[in-house]
C-alpha cells in the first residue's frame, strides 16, 4: 500500500503534538530512508526488493506503531525509523529465499545490518557541506542532503552511494561497472560538485 500524507494523517490521533505533525515528520524522512535502503540493497537486487517499496512499508509501520516511539527529537526519530527499515530490508531479502540455498541472498541478509555504519558515513559526508553555524541544525541538514542526493543524475548518485556510503574503493567500482578508475573518479567529482551547488542554493 502506498503511503501518502493523506493516508498517514487520516489515522493520526495527534498525541503530544498538533494533529498531523507526527505524520509530517515521518514523511520528511522519506529521502533519508530511501538513501539508506539504496545503500543496503545491491543494485542487482533492486528489481526484486524495491527501495521505494521498503520505505513506504517502513513509514506505514511507523505510523501504525507510533505509540512505540518514545523520543521527541529528529535524531531519535531517524534512529527509530532506521531500525524499522533494517528489519524490513532483511525480511524482504529473506522472503526471496527458496528451499534451494542461495549464497548471494544469504550474504545480502548478513550485510543488511550495516545501516548504522551507513548513517555514520552519510553524517561524515554532510560535514563537508556544513559550516560550524549549521551544526545546531545538523538533523535538518542531513535530511536536506538526502533529498539533494536524489537530485543527482543516476550514475553520479550511485557512485556516491557506493563509494561514500558503502565504502567501496574505486578499484572495486571500476571492476563491477567495467569502467576505468579515472571514469569512476570523474563521476564522483562531478556528483560532489553538483551536490555542493544544490546544498548551497
């Protein structure tokens, strides 16, 4: 089921906050969650495990179990949503398994627990775009960075995800994509320049 603002607000009881505010906060994390999902789900698996579908499922579950969220700040919400997302990724990959042993999928499940590390790398990437005066707004900046990454051309976005968020070396990407390391480096440089322009606009 697609998660929309209308769907979420329609079931909101508005506890502790104005009606709809909790759901609006959930929706603001959509790009952040999608970015983490894209980082954790290998490109060759995304046709079967769609990151956008996983994010919609995560937002819907978060809305339905909102009473379980004991925090108040955006960092606390991001941490809570990340746990739900991680469980959904693992469950979706496991659902693809059949009785026949599938090493690739088993490895994918093992690697799907790295969302905390991916979030740390995203935070490190943010540091290159944030001034000291923006540190107090770091959570907001993190959400803006996630949205900005999805404004990049697909190849630049994927290079940034795999290199900066997953920690893959240029040589690994060059081998996987059958391109030269210089070509991969060029993608990263262009992507980062464009990202800086978006963040500073």
